[in-house]
């Protein structure tokens, strides 16, 4: 038996290293062969991006909005609501419990279970106090006995799923989940239940996650506006809605059909939703309503950790779902679901190739090389026109997204994805490629993670009174979180910009036309990306120098005499002043420049 286990471990490790060396070999060959690299870049980045934009545009123009419904009265189905917590701040947890207890739903149809993965005495005592304050409500506390198999959020959810079956009356037909920091609207169940009752095959409904502590101008793009207001709407219209972690209500029979919450992905909610859809008999729904408000990470470190976890979890889910193309879990997906599932999951895989593309662009820019090849001025004009029209169509696409999510948020989201890509790639390497002695994770399909709300903020970087000195903030962001890489990338582009101008003066000191053409094909091509890249990769330093100053959490809330608290109307809205790092200004200037260059080609 021991020999079999050893062989299995060896085979698994050997397969992991073969995959790693195969990927490295392919990338090296592509770097040596520019044509192969160009083909790989188009195949893995440009084609999926353009296909995604085209399909989303079709769905955007032809889809319909779901109606807003409410179930009335007391003749309603029973619901078991689970609040999962794991060492978050006690005040945050108890505010979530109070808001859930204040849900507009009959007492005999509603049970609230606080499932405490941290097994904190403070949480248990707080729940006991609230049980006395709300004697008419069915409030329970439970904490599982941790093992290596259940030491993650999905394990906590599965524990609660089994726990409610032991309560008097047995389990309710519907099972709902809330994150520890999510304060829900009183009507959150009444808003979702009609959709579940009208369609017996509706497995789950889910409102988007929204936040009440987003800084003005949302420098790190934490509002998720593009995700909530555009991407989730599009996926819902294609029949591929996501179950996004909190506020969902699920049919218990559907969850039993897939054996409970999956435990092999950091994003158990995403994988759970896809597995339900893959069964064929179930589908889901995203509600375009704000029914819950939580707390976005309040430090750079927490933000990076959360986004890395989401990206790697999506990659894990993609592998387990076989990119929604084949396999038992995707067996019953329809063609639209397969196509969109493949595109969304595959684009997560391209983070590593995007980093290779980044190094390639840096090398071309710094050395003054160009990939703009032409034989005469007419060919160059044609290339400029094609590039300009393509760029302007991209700007139209940006406005299509902005119609639902806001222009500033859309511009910042593009920048946010770009500056997070190196983090995504590194986390993918740690999870799937690197050995343990190089920081790799022993189990690539582990669902264990540290909740961002439980990470201690030692720098208090968003508190004007308690903020750590600048050198400590720089040390943390640049070295602990690895943003020194971003600074080096920005510096390469800045130095490359200076060198290109110097070369142009040196090579064409007396010919203004050749001087302009030299710069056009190197640093002024349409659209010029270096201003956007420099601004994006200097974000960490800018954040250290000018962190947003946020008030205490209590100032975002209105609290009554019983301790019940809800976010203020102002706190629910993310405000944009247009002066935040100027990324939306850069996008606007870039499109103006592109249009002017396009027009000028008829006068060269």
C-alpha cells in the first residue's frame, strides 16, 4: 500500500514538472521565433478578447432585463440563512447578524445560523446576547471541528449545510449564505424568492456584491462596478450566471444534487454555480439589484491578496470544469454556456502570457525597435488608418461598458486588471508550476485561504491619524507585496521614452519628416500605450505617497438605539471627481490623439 502511495505521489510530481517544462519550452521557442510568438499572442490574447467583445456586444443589444419582483405575506417557504465568519472583527460580524435578524421574513419561516470557522469565544458570546435581544428569532451558533479536509470556506458551508439538518423541523427547502461583512437589505429574501418559486429548475439567485467603504475616485478599482453592472449582466443573459459568494439563495435539492459545496477551488461559489449549470436541469439568476453592502479590503496588501485568490480560484475552477468544453461537470451545458464559459475561464489562463508580452513590449520600446514594417509611405498610411480605426472601435466598446458601469470606473478597471496581471501570473506559477522549495503550493487544488477581513492591517494606511510613516508603507508595498517589479517596469518605459527621442535627434537631426516618422513607429503609434502603462505601473508608489484618507467605519453607518446599523446613502455610492490619477483623462486624450492622427493621414 505504501509503495502505491509513493508511486502516486511521484507520478503527480512528475506530471507537474512535465507541464512546467513544457510551458517554459513553448515560451522560449516563441521568444526565439518572432513569428511563432506573434501567432501565440494573437491566438491566446487578441482572438479571445475580440471574440468576447463581439459576443458581449450582441448580447448587450439583444438581451432583456429581468423584472423586479417581491413575495408578499407570511405564506412563504422556509429559509436557512448561514453567516460564515473566520476571525473577522467582532463588531463587523455582529452588525451583519443584526441586519440579517432584521430581515423582513416571518419568524417561523426563517432561521439564522452563525457558522464560525474561527471558533471565537467573542462571536459565540455575541450571538448569545443577540438571542436574548431577539427572542422571537431562530438564531443559532455553530463551529465545526477543523481537519485538513474542511479547513476552508467550503468546509464551513458544508458543515452548516449538515448542521441545519439536525435542527428541530429538519432543513428548510432553501439555503442562503452571507459573508461576515455583508449588511443586507430588509427585503433581500423577498426580492429573490419569487424567481425561485416561479421556476422549479432555478437552482440559485444572487444579487451583486456592493460596498460602503470605497474611497473617493476608487484608486485601486475596488468597487467592482464593471463586474457587477456589465459582466454579470452579460453572463446572466447568456445563461451562465455566477454565484458570487454572498447574498445568494439556493435550492437545497440542487445543492444536494452536486454533493454540497466543492472543496477544490478557492472560489467555491463560482465552481458551485458552474457545476449546477453543468447538470443540465438547473439554472441560476443574477439580480440587478443592490441588496447587500459589504467592506472592500482597506489596505493594498489585503486588496492584492483578495484579487490573487479570485484569479487563482477561477483558474482552478476552469481546470476542474475542463474550460466548460468537455468532461462530466460540463456535460449538459448548452452551446452558449460552453462558448462564454470557455472565453471567461480561458482569459484567466493568459496572465502568464500577458507577462511575457509585457517583457517583449519593454524590450522593443527600450531598444528603439519597432514591429511596424512598411515599404513606402502609402503602406504606412494604411497601417495607421487600420490601427486608428481599431483603436476607435475599442473606445466605442469602452463606452458600451461605461453605459452600465460609469466611465471613470471602466477606465480604472482596465488599469486595475493590467497592474494586477503580474500578481495573477505569479500566483498561478506558485499554485501549478513551482516546487515547494521555490514557494510553490503542495496542493494545486486546495481551497484553503485567509479571509481578507481577518488580515491585520498593521499600517493603517487609510487612517489620517494612525497611518504608518511613508518608509514603512513603501517597504510593505514594494517588497512585501512585490510592487518593486511594477516600479521597474515603469522606469524601463520612462527611460525608453527618453532614449527614443535621443535616437530620433541623433539619426534625423535635419529631416523633420523622418524625425516624425521615426517617433511615430516607436513611441507615437496609435494609440500610444506608454502613458497608460507608466501611470498604471506607478500606481503602487502613488498609493503609498497619497493613500486615501477614510473615516472610521462607524461614520459610514446609521445606527439606532438597538445597535442595528445600515450604510448611509452616501456611503453606498462610489464618488468620482475626475482628478484621481487621471486614467480616464489619459484614455480621453489618447482617443483624441488617435482621431487627429487618423485624419492627418490624408494630408501627409
